[in-house]
């Protein structure tokens, strides 16, 4: 039994030393296959994480013409708020928008003159 095992290992070692280039090529191909499969799994998980993060951070701003009636704007606000994917709807009236604009750009005379 011991002699048979010794002959098997000796034969295997001889084959290994004779075909060294083939062994290196096989190991390289296996390493590349394993790395490609691993990178596919990692890429899938990373892409799902990034997509979910982007979906959480989407902001949409809607601006209406000056002539738009207040009731129409409120109606659109309620319609958008009724969409299940929408988390929050903020409505800023004309007066609030004007106050914020003047606070932000009050020191710029060109912009303030354009309001008149």
C-alpha cells in the first residue's frame, strides 16, 4: 500500500515538472475565472447600493408662471403628494419666494432692480 502511494506521488511529481508551463497556464485561467465571478457578485451588490441611494435623494422642483392661479397650484401640489413614491411636498408661495430671494440676493443691486 505504501509503495503504491509512493509511486502515485512520484508519477504525479514527474508529470508536474515536465508540464510546468501547462500548470502555470491552468492556474492563471482558474484565477481569472474566480476573480471575474467574484467581481460580478461585488458589482451587483455595489450597484444595488448605489441605485437605492440615488433613489432616496431625488429632488424635483416645479415652477409655475406668474399668471397661474393659486388654486391650480394647490391642486397640483395635492396631486403630486398623492403619488405613493413621493415622500414630501413643499409649497412656497410667491411672497415666501420673494422674501427668500431678497434675503439671499439683497446685496446685489442688479438683481434687486430686475424685480421691479
